[in-house]
């Protein structure tokens, strides 16, 4: 996802409002799932990764943010095991 927003105080406003430059927010994500099922065993593994880059050009000009650029890295892993359907 790629979004260009102008931040006005605490609310995000549509692009073109007040003539401010935009904040540019880019999110890239990946979801994976693997499942193995037999008569006795069932295994499920899941992974989710998100990378976000925030170019806060409008927010810095308005004094809302001290950083021009912020990053977020998020990784979630989970797994399940079932024995004899119980």
C-alpha cells in the first residue's frame, strides 16, 4: 500500500488540502501459512511480516513530528499441533 496524506493536527486530510506537502506512507506485507495433516497428526505454521516506511514531510513542517522518516518492522510467528484430532 502506498498513501499520500496531509496531516492537519491530529487528523489525516485528503491530498490537496491547505497546500501542504504530503506525508508518504508505504506498507509492504507478506503472509505465509503451511499446513500438514495426516490421520494422527496435524501441524499448522504461520508467519506474517510487515515493513512500513513513513516519509513525514508535511508533519515535520507543521511541527507534529521531529523525524523526517520513520520505519516499522513487524514479524509474527505462530504454530499449532494437534494429536489424534484432540
